[in-house]
C-alpha cells in the first residue's frame, strides 16, 4: 500500500508520485464546479481524501489481481458445473 503514493525511477528506486498528488489535488479543486456547488475547505478535503483512498484501492486491486482472477475462475467453474448437473 505504500507504493500507492510512489513511482518507480531508474535504478529500482522509488520517489513520491508528484503527478498523482497534483492530479488528486486538481480534481478536488475542480469537483465543486462539476457538481455546481461552491468550493469549501471541508468539501476540498473530502474530495482529496476520497482521491487518496481511491489510490489505495487501486494499489490493493493491482496487488491481488492474480489471486482474484484465480478465485473468479474457480467460482465460474463451480457455477457452470452446477448448472450442468441441474439440467434434467
């Protein structure tokens, strides 16, 4: 989850994801206009927090994607197998 806010650079090192922070901040500043409401500090921090949490969610999904795909395939096989046995 720590890599949700880091980008890889040459040499296998990591640095802060400045573009990601700028995009989340910009989105939080633009969101009130999109939703036709006024910009407030609480609204900004709410949008900013949701943007950051979204990055954590994406990081977790990327990390566990192979496991989730394997689980999905297993469930699909069981469902298809049970459909075949239910037919008269």
